[in-house]
């Protein structure tokens, strides 16, 4: 499936409310994400160009929007300014000819993105970003490698196509925009973790009962339940 089709087709591009995105990414404020995708005021441009147009005031994010939000949150935690990230995003979209440059493979595009970030840091005078790129050159690569952890990229476009959000703890849980609108699923059976979690509560916390009802191995039900509990925490 081509990148253009996935960007235009909500059924193939994932769908997340701001609250769902905040929950999945561990961001404590959905309003912060709203600022990144809509701008904080009429005078500020958003950092992310969303996959879907706003319908009736809804702020649905697509899968690439979600991963770009993850990217921005990561660099914000490193002290990089919103102004630098906005300029970098604008330049990256223009030079890399991709609407979602922060959802791209670190391997294929690290050199170009580093150069773009350097230019943005010099234009804005963002010392933290300059430090990450220059005096802590290796740190920038570590940050990008961290962001690529658990992400599968389409080799033809460099864009993310699947994400295992916590591969060490929950190796069988995946977000794939082609499955259940991109909600977290048990990979082997394509079953949303939220479905198994609700069934587990309805069955009074009986893993075996859920396993029998859905014909899913009890170990996978347990992993889905623990993933949902971890998200809530």
C-alpha cells in the first residue's frame, strides 16, 4: 500500500483522540498535544501537519501524527524549544519532501535531519539543541536511535508503519494502523488489548475464562491486561 493512500485513507492510517494519544505516549496533558497539532494561538503555526482534516471540532490524529508527537515530546524533554522544533519541521517537510519528517527512519534520514536541526538551532539560537548536535554529537544519535526503538519502517518510503510501544516489557503488543484503527493489539491474533482487558474485568479477573472465550493463549491475555494496566499507571 503506497504512502499517499495511507495518508488519505483513515481506515489505513490509524485514529487516535488527543486523550488516547496522551495515554499511549505517557504525556500528562492532552492540551499540550493540541498545541502541537493546532498551534497555541491563531498567530502560531502547528508543528505537526495532521493526516486528517478537523471534522466538527474533533482533533483525530493518525498513526504518523502519533509518532511525530512522540518525537516532539522526546526532544521537548531534552530542553529543545518549540520554536526550533517548528522551524526544523518546516524545513524537513520542504527538503525531505515528506509531510511527516519526524515519523521517518533514523537510519535513512539521520544525516539530513541532523543538518536541518543544526540550521534551525543556529537560526533560533537554541543552545540546548546546538549542544545536542555539536558538543554532544553522540547524544543526538542516541536520542534518534531511542526513538526508532520498536518501530518498523517501510523501506521504500522511510516512514513508520508499525510500532511496538514497549518491546522489552510487552513484545507481543503492536500498534499497526491497518489493524483496529491503529489501537494497541496482540500481534499474533490481531485482538485489541482493550477488548481483552474489558473481558478480563467482566470475567472477574479470570484469565483462563477470557482465553477460552476468545481462543487466545492465556499468556497473551495476561500480557494484554498488564499492558493496559501499565498505560493506566
